[in-house]
């Protein structure tokens, strides 16, 4: 079936609409970062660089690390941006841009988000690395797609909603596992995480400035939730959409974050960039 021009917009130079990447420019291994400035930092470790593109918050570089081709791409903040990024990455990999038809052979990408995060458990130290074996989408994005329940961990979802007394006006949360192969790569060098992906930085993460919260004791209830030994470890803002869309589309994806704050201890580390560099080095080796 041919995909209409209105559904998949291809630029005049043959690149996909938002990312401005062409199919031949995409590597099988993709590192996602939120901050556009972090793309150049990661690219410092590449032995070769083929190009650098920039369109809005989407900055991309493809090169080689120890002979392996890698694309580094910034997403900006939020799962709405991830919806764009993941769908366009999949289109680059699995849709023929000339015929506008899905390719007969599926190409699976390895997609790893490297980010920063705030822990909510007191025993998770600043500077540690948390790999999100399970991502909790409080953003509602995956609910827009068919068969959401086929990839979601619905038993944990129901227990979670009951435990935190989930507000009826909020979208249903969803729980999704990271790619099995990606979990295996990071199991011995990171903290096992079940990570909340929030739809904002303030209210959706329990911060109060001048507006009261719909669930005032939300963070405490998140912290106390436990399902068969799985506990909520940290907050970030993109991982659930990456895990969910990757699971739908057949890609191997995961999120690993450097902990730069601890919400339980009310502590933070403003000088976190050296630890992020260490995490980048670890991720490049694991990929």
C-alpha cells in the first residue's frame, strides 16, 4: 500500500520531514540525546563523521566508533518529540522513499537514549547510572495507537493506578519493557530501573511552584509502590515513548540516565557533566 504524501512528508532533498535525514544516512545503531548541544559532545568520540544536520531541535551526526557506524540524534524534550523521532527513524529504515511502500524485509534498529534523571529512592546515589528495564508512560502517547495493551504490562498498570489513586482526569499510564538485547548489554553496569516518563517537568513530576497538584502526595506514593520486587526508581521525560513505539515497530530500544538529583533527599549535583561523559563512554562501548 502506497503511503500518501500527507502522511509521510519527504523533503525536496529526499530527507524525512523533521529530522532532515536521508535513508542512506541512518546507521543501525542510534544514540538519542535530549539536548542538541550534547550531540557534538558524543560525536567527539567518533573516529569518522559523515555529516552534521540541524533542523529545529533535531541535530544529527553519523560516524564511526571503533569501526561501527552510529547515528547520534537530539530529540528535544518530551514524548511528543519522541513520537516524531521514532516514527521518522522507522520510516527511514523500513519505508522505500521512492515507492512510498513498506519494504518487504524489516530492518531493526538499536536505539539507546542517554539522558539525565532525578531519583526518588534514597539509596540511589547522585552520579549513578539507571537503566530503565521498565518505562512508565504518564504522558498518554501510546494510548493513541492500536493494540497498546499487546505490549503493555497491564497487571502492573492496574496495581499502580490503585496504589497511587490515579486521578480520573489523567491519561491511563502504561508500562513497557525495554528491548531484551539492550537490557542484557547494561544489566551488570547499571542500576535496574522502573522509570516514570512524565509529560512535564513541574506538576507532572510533583514539583509545586504556584499551582497546587491534582495528586499532592504523588511522589511519595510513587516511591512506595512495589510490584513483585519492582519499584519506581526515577523520573525522566522520554523513555516510555521510545520503549513503547520501539516495541510496536520491532526495534531494540532502551534508556539509560545519569542521576543528577535525588528527590527524596532533596539533593542535586549541578556539576554533572563529567558523569554524563562517563555514561556516554560506557554506552559507546556497549553498543
